[in-house]
């Protein structure tokens, strides 16, 4: 079994049995998985689902299922390589560091709003993702940050907040 | 996966394949002598990359390489160059890259989205020293 890393972002959050699928109505404390994947030749890489809506206090786990590559789940925040802030003001940034195949990393998000994150070696290939934590600020454009400084491929890859809220998640195309 | 015949690659990349090669015998088996180092010791990548094999590189040659790729028995199967897409422009060239692996059977060229060590979209140019059928030696 590969090691797993876990981080709680914000205040608290509990760790309970994993759920098989993300769910718009998933309860706080549940774990939802986001896959890090890629083609065998490395020509295409992705987070799946690329957009996800969760409840405050819900845990998200990224797991690298790409057998030939390493990935990270890294919040857009000035603390991470000077990136623009694209998470709620009251939230703490995270950086999984490199995950080898089979490794995973978890965070628990408690602050409502929009969280954008990226994969360090694949940002310029458009490997980014978006999480919406339900609450009054979930659809607030001010929490989505600026596009300045983002590679075009990354900027174009974010799913619309409206689609995430409407469907609970957006799978990769 | 698109395949490009060897003469075409030679024309595209100029001196890349015409560079003076080291003795192929010195790199035929893993590990190759210094300054080559195992890629998985330099960056966070699997020790054996499916489709490529176990990779070694002289860090001073990054990002282009050559990377030397070995199968599970430590036999050289390919020489790999990694050329950033952004560097394929009128103002940059890659000349006289070393080609220490010896006889080339065929060549693959394909896009790669990036990985630790070469964290930008780039082209993999793979000079296979084994037959297309023997690529299976590094498939898994």
C-alpha cells in the first residue's frame, strides 16, 4: 500500500468511510475521490472529475492512477509559487507535492466558495480542477480570482461554476 | 502514435543524429557510466516508466537529453530526446546532441504533456535500438 497524505483545510472536518462516487448531496465528513490520470504515452493528462461540488467539511482525496507519471494537487494561491489567489479568502492553501502512481492526498474543505487548483508539471498542459464548496459564497464571482498569470491552456480548462452547481460535478471531456 | 522514418528526423533536427557518438558498448547495459544518473533519483518519477523503461540522463543536458532507456533486464532499448514545444521556433535550435546508443531500428515522435524534469509540453523523439515488436519489453 502506497502512503497517503492528508491535510485539513480550515476548521475541523471528520474522516469517515469513503464513498464510491461524488454526490451533490454528500454529507459533510464524507470522502470524495478525484482521479489523476493520463494516457500511457503522456500525451494527455487530467483530473477527473474536473469540477466537483461538495458540502462544507467534506474531504476530497486525489489519487494518482497514472502509471507512468507524477502529479500534484496544488491550490492556486500566492503561497504556492506566487500563483494568483483562486480560493476563498478564509481558506488555507494546500500543495500535495508530487504523488507517484498509487499515492494519494486529501484535504477537508470547510469554507464555502470556489477553489481552483492545478498540477505543477502539467499546468501548462491545462491540468487544472475546480471545487465548489456549497454555501452563500459558492456562486460569488469575486472568489474565482484573476486569470492573470495563468497559462492559456489552464485558463480554458476550468469548468463553469454554474455547471458544477447544477450537476454536482463535471467529468473530463 | 505517429511514426516518423529516421531520415526525416535527421533532416528535421540537423546534427542531432549526425553527432559523434560515444562507444555504444559503454551504454548498452544499465547503469550507464557517469555523468548519466537515474532519472528517478533526480526527480519524482516512477523508476520504470511504462512505454519508455528505466531512464538515465546527464543532468547537464536537460531538457533535451539524450535520455537512455533500459528494459527490465538492463538492456538499452532506446535513446530519447525531449524537446519543449515552445523551443521549436525560428530562434532556437538543438545541434550536436549526443547519440550514444548506436544502431537505430526506427523512430517515434509524439507529444507529451509534461512530467517532472521537463515540466512543459514537449515532443518525445525516441530512437529505438530494438525492433517495433521488441518495444513490448518496456510496455509494462
